[in-house]
């Protein structure tokens, strides 16, 4: 919560001077043209201005004190894309009204006039952006009786910044590695163990549990019970996935903002917003299926989020995604991020340079399946000729990288514009195609 108080100095408002000036002007105009009716119109203006300037009982005393304003964020659950805050107004006695002006980055200012009494106002902002976000700023100006006196300076208060977590999109099946790890989990492994899927019927050996004896098969194959037969099943295991976020680029649909000189609109998601949303959706699907998920950020050499399972891990991943942001020019990596054995890699990138292609090839050489999620938003055309030429060259180079990835067997899923709604279907199509060819499996839902 941020609170700011101005000095308790009240001055005569501009209404008094404006009334006197208007009265003198109308009176002079009436005398100049010789119109008594016009000159009489100046009488109420001069009387009201004189009453406002007279001391003692003829004029209300100015309020003693200042308008206290405090602004704080409202952390109650809201719909995605909506930020809420609370403004507390506490004007001094004698204040007739308070003018409140609310400003926020990327939003039009809103002005409201409320009665001069303690009250609480709710402020709501809508945005499609995620991560650390600036909220709103309050400017409050009180007025005395009849608006004759106002504070020497307005009161300002700034609400604290908010970290907006990405809202996961509900997905169906998502690709998983064909090789599973762990001694338990939601998927059927290829080794013997405790599970539900039958592997075969085998003679009893030391270590087998009696509850697994198949008495019907034993009675049929060994009527004298010389040999007991047990039902052997496949073990269960869990899959591991690593979400690699390419936060080195944070570009929007407007090419003029790519150089960092323009202001990105709050109603248009950037590439990093799309990457956060896509990674959060995949993470939610993996956690719901009982699998392990980790997070790696290419833009920062900080400690990655290790792979784990559970709702608490999903919260850690979402918070890590929200804190990721582009910071200057990152150092070039000498080797790709380390990935656990038998893990699948989801790379969320704009593919604007060759580093993404090199990382994909390195992971593929290590035996890891890779799914690339394209997070570059739909770029709008601009009038500047040099920008159009630069974007044409950049677009062709980017398409070449994505084409090379597809030719090397790496699926590319588009997550921007109208293709974002088709992304869940695209992921399920990859799962079914992999199951037919004995490749990647699917997350159990």
C-alpha cells in the first residue's frame, strides 16, 4: 500500500478570480454598448465572487487538514486479465467534494467527482499482459464549500506493482517421451512390476506375492498343485518434461516497438506473454496427468526450477514464468541447458535467431524428443519502407529455421493469433501420430 499526504495549505480557488474577471468583463461590455440589461448580468457574478472573498461569517472557513489517500491492490480471485485495486479517501471536515483522477499505463485517464466524506473506491484495469505489471496512480484534489478553496497541491498515491500469473489454457493430451522413469506413476512402463496391465502368466518364483496367484490357470495347468501360476503385470512410471522458455525476446505485433523506443499496448500480448501462456498450459496438463515438469529460462542464468510433480510444483512453475523477462543482451550459452535423461523438451521461442535451431539439434543428438512452440505474434504491416524490408528478411530467415526443424522431425506448434485456438488439436494430433509409430506417448487425463 502506498500513501502520500500533501501539506495542509488551502488557497483560494481559481473560481473567485474567474468570477471577478467575468463580472468586470460583462459590466464593461454593458457600459460600452449602453445596455443596462447586459450590465445587470454582471451583478450576480461580482456578488458571488465577492462573497467567496469576504472573511468572517460570510464565507465558509477552509478545511483544516489535507485529503488522505491510500491505494492498495485487491488480491481477491478475479477473472483472467483483470487487475483490481482499492482507493481509500479520507478528506478533512469541511470538504465539499473530491476530484479523483486515475491513470494507468496504456489506459485512458478516468476522472470522478465524489462527495467530501470518507469512502472507499474500487478500481479495475483490464490487460492481456502477464508478469510484473504497473497498476494505477491516483491524483486527488479536494474543494471547500462552493468550490471557493482548494489545497495548494493535489494528493497522489501509487498502488504497488502486481505480478500477473499466466492463465493456463485447458489442453487435452500432450506429447510425452516414450521412455518413462520412476517406480510409480500414471503411465504403464515396459518393465515388470506392480500395475494394472497384464503382461503374462508365469510359474511362481521366490518373491512373487500370493495374492497374484491365478487359481484358474493353476487348476487347469497343474491339477495336483505341483506348480502355482501367477499373473505378472507391467510396472507404472511417470514422465519428465522440461519447459524451456526463450525470454531473450519480448516483441509485440508492432514492429516500431521492437527497438524499445515505442510503448507496447496493454491489449496486445507480446511474444513473452504468449510463451508464458503456452508454457503454463502445458505445465497444467502435465501436472494434471501426474507427471514431472521443470522450467529453464534461456534469458537468465539463474538456477532452474527442477522437475517435480504436484500442484505445488505447478505454482512454482507459474511464478517462475511470471518473473521471466528480457534483460538486455544475454550472454551466449556455450552449451544447451542440462535436461534429465529420458525427458521431453518443450521449447517456447520466437525463432528470431539461430540459437534456437542449435539448441534443438543438440537436444535431439542427446536422444531427447523436442516440441517447438512458436510464440511470435502476428506482425502488422508498417508504412516505413526500411522496416518492411528488414521484417521481410527476418521473416524469411525465421521461416527457414522452422522449416529445418520440421525437416529434422521436430514438430512446430503455432501459438499466436487464430492458430492459438488450434494448438490443443495440434498437440493431440502429434500424440496420436506418435502412438501409431511407437514414439512419444500421451499424458493420462
